[in-house]
């Protein structure tokens, strides 16, 4: 995008700039409408604004530019206040911006009065030009928001139109053509658009030639023979390709030979459409798996999935990105040698956004990421519709979700209160169906077992095939009792050092923990086959995945504790959830590296765990059978990945280890009472490699039940 200071190098839009200037001289509201990438922002910032500021212009203008964002009246106040109070300190200005926005929202203050006051204070100034760039952000930010935001949008529009009618203010806005229909939803704005639209069409070949060649000539650059024609042929008539042209020209300039821009370099970069995608793909391919996962997390937040309007870029606040990998990814893609992302500050908020919307269309990695979000939103919308219909029909069981649809809804999550009830009731019904079928199966097995013993008493042989359906009984270790491993006494440094790359705040301070006595810990995570033997809790829904040798899922902290109590009762042994210190000590098994097998997720080329980016066949899909991956030095499997594991400890408000015990016992509430939040350890099939580090810790409500949460048991010697 060209800015006002780039005006000396802005060519090719002279005719349109003059047309736009004439429209501004005659009308108080002017809308520049064009396709995405047609250069709307550039033509108003580097074309119109400098032309209006010329000394020989008919009027003297005070010009204010703003991009709406999601706090419209605050953005408006922030843009105008420097003209009203230029000497105000930054601190006082922040307070005043907030107050002005509040008064505008309440109707205690009108924009027309602010505009008139600005003109009165600027002696010799005839008129205020308010440029609202990227008007479509009013609607992209409002998508999915509550009614309060929509009220703010209407208030913002009403204030602008009122000021344009009754104050020395001209409103100029830029709008993507595919959002024109949204404008028509506001009657006042629709009426003003009848005579206010200046359509920005595609540049002609002559205009494009001037836009490419004139700036180069101004700084003494030359193009290889035919290179400009190749660029023009590749750009074609699509206005959305202008960002690609800009990016390709920047690449050619960076790879110039002396003062020559080379065709061979252009060909090597993949020409126009391949240039931006190739740069992004090259960067992406060089990332670690955890960083690639971060790229997906970042770009899905920087793109708004659309249907009729297509996918659009979204400006996100930097504070939305909290992990070290996400922050590093943004720094890389926004770096001075890359510029695929843009960071900045607007309305006192630091933000990041996609530099060229063409990146969304041309880079092959982005589409499946956005499609995943699009499917999630569609599933949420469908679930909401079905839930409302279900509620309207007095909630019949026949209208509940089931099968693959229920699995999709479970993955998408509910977006409203009624949808949450619908989903919970559907899952409960599925659980009862599963229990009913399971009960029938147990009765069949019991009957077959009776037949087996009866026939054996008669000297008959019911056959080996008949025996396969019966429960196995192993004298030394029945399969329904979790297999345990001895963990020796010792000491270790718990958590992460301040200098550890990837270490999180809640993993600090690193502290020494000692165990005077050893303990026993489950060799595997508790499986469905083991958990469902218990009579204390209903067998959880496996979501259509395999069951018996998979870790049990959809169990709360209370479910895990009750299972341990039940197992203690029937075996006479003291089973319990491990403390967080016991868990990390056993998971590390004497190591100090990020993972018990080393510093890299794929150390030695082996697949060590099941997580999103670990390299297993189950990654980001479902749980793996327990014991599929190598055991650590203590003989424990799956302490990294597969499912998060509940431990006994509370998650404290400090969110750090400040005040944690050093003797290995569980860190509970000071008064010994219960707590709502409990700690989870180990990461899961759904999380990134950073989550399966030995030191990583997480927490959730004790009542939470999710398809990525399970547990393993501890036992005293």
C-alpha cells in the first residue's frame, strides 16, 4: 500500500485521482468502491490526499485518516483528539479518548460539534476531510458479535452522516466491492450511496506500465527487455493481482544486479502468482513442527472465513498470541526481509495482519487451515439450528444428534447455551445407548461362560473359539487392574529454568524436589477396558474410536478419583492420583532435557509420542493404543502425548510454583479444602509438541470432560 509520503512514486492513477478530487469538491460523502487488491487505499492516501494538500487547491483541508477496527467510536475519538488538544500529554489523551468515545456512544456529544470545533481552532482551514479506510471492517468485526457491537456500528455511521450533513466535514471511505450489500442494510447510508460512489476499476495496460516503469526510472533502474510485458501479461485484468505485482517488484528490486531488474530472477521466483506463495512456503518448510503448528494458529486468527464474500484478512491484537512459538512466527513473517505480515499500533492497540490478501488465496497452506475453521463454524451454526428446533418440539430424543454428526458437533463445540444443552443431552443419550449395548454383551458373555462351565462338567469341549469370547483371568495380574512400575526415591529439578527456550511462566521458579521413599505409578494410562470394569461411574463415550486398549477419555477429575477409590476398595491396595511432583519426576526418569528422550520432538528420527506434530498416524485425529511408543527409563509409556493426565494438585491463583512444596506431596488448598481447578500434565493427541514437554503444565475445571483428557494412577509401595 502506498502512503502519503510515497506520493512521488505513485503513478498510473492520475485520471482516477482527478475524478475523485472532483467528487470530493462537490459532495460531502464519497465512497471509493473496488475489488480487493485494486489499490483503493493507495489511491486515496498517495493520490487524493497529496492533491488536496497542494497550495493551489481551491480549499484548505484538515485531513484525518482512520481504520475502523473493532472499537469504532474509540478509533474516531483517537483520530480527532490531537486536532482538538494538540498539547495534551499522552496519558491525559488516553483518558480523554475514552471519555470522548463514551460521550459519543451515549449521545451526549455529537461529531458535528467536534468537527466544527476543529475547523474553528485551525485558522485558515476551510473543511475537515475524514478518511475511513477499509470500511468493510465495520462488517467483518461485527460478524458473529453480539447486538451491542451492531448498535455501535449504527451509532458510528449515524454520527458520520449527521456531521457530513451539518458540519464542514467531508467523509471519504474505501470499501471492498463484495461488501456493498452490507452497506445497503443501513437505510441512511444506502440513500447517500446513490450519488456518492466512485468505482475504482482495473488499471489499463498503459496505466500499469506507467505504475511499473515510472518509479524505476526515477531512481535509475532498468528492466530486462520484455520483463515489463511479462509482468503485465501475468497480472492480467484482475485488480486483486496488484498486491502480487507489488510483492514481485519488491523481490526483483532486492535481487537486482546493479541497476538491472532481471527476467531470470523473475522466472525463478515463480512469476507473479508464485512469488508470494513461494516465499511463504520456503519460510514454512524451514520451521520446526511446533512452529508450523503455530503458523496454523496464527493464520487462522488472521483470516476471516467467508462464504459469499470469500475469505478476508482480519486485524488481530498482538495480545491474542501468547505462546513463544506464535510470537516467534509473527516476528519471522513480519521481519524487514519478509513483510508477509504487518505489525503496528492503532488506537493505542498493537496489532498484526496479513500484508497482502493475495497470500490467503495463493499460498496452499492457508486454505485447509481456514477450511477447518469454516467447517467448525458451519457445524456450530447447524447445531444451533437443530438445537432450537429440538427445544421448540419439547426436546424429543429422536431429534438428538448421533453418529458422525455428533462427533463433528463434539469437535466443533457449542456456540450458544441451547446448543450446549443439545450437545450434552445428545452425548448422554449416546452414552446410555452404548451402556445398553454393553450390558447386552456382558449378559451374553455371562451366558456363554455358564454354558462353558456346565459343558465342562459334562465332559464336553465347547471349543477354543467359544473360549475367546470369555474374560481372561490371569492369576498374577488380572487385566482390569492397571499395571504398575516402581519409581525409586531421589530428587530432581522441577519446572523450567528462566533461560530455557520454550519454557512457560507457570513452569517457574525451577525448584528442587526430593522423595525419601519411592512409589508406584501406572505403566500406562488407564484404559477403557480397565475403567469400564468399575461400577461407580458410567462408561464414558469413546466418540466412535476404538475402546479397550485406548486410554479412557471424557473423564473428569472427580471420575478419576472415584475410580481410584473403587479400585482401592476391591483390591485392598491404596490407589490414588499422583501428585504433580511425582508425575514430573517419573516422566523425566532422570533426564533434564525438554522431552525425556532429548531436546527435539523427533530425536534420532524416531516417533516418540502421539501429538499434533509428533509424526504418528494418530496425530491430531484420535488417541493411540497405550504402549505404542517407547517407554522411558522408569518403564512408563505415554507420559508425553496421547491424553492429558489428571493429577491430584490444585491449580493455584499464582499460576507458578511460588510456594509449592518441595517434598513431592500434592499442592492443595491451604485449608485442605477442595478446589475447582486441577492440574493436567503430559499433553495430548490434540496439542502441539510444545505441550508434551516434561515441564509443561496445564489446568482445567475438575468437572471438565474432554476427548483429550484421561489419567494414570499412583500407589504407595
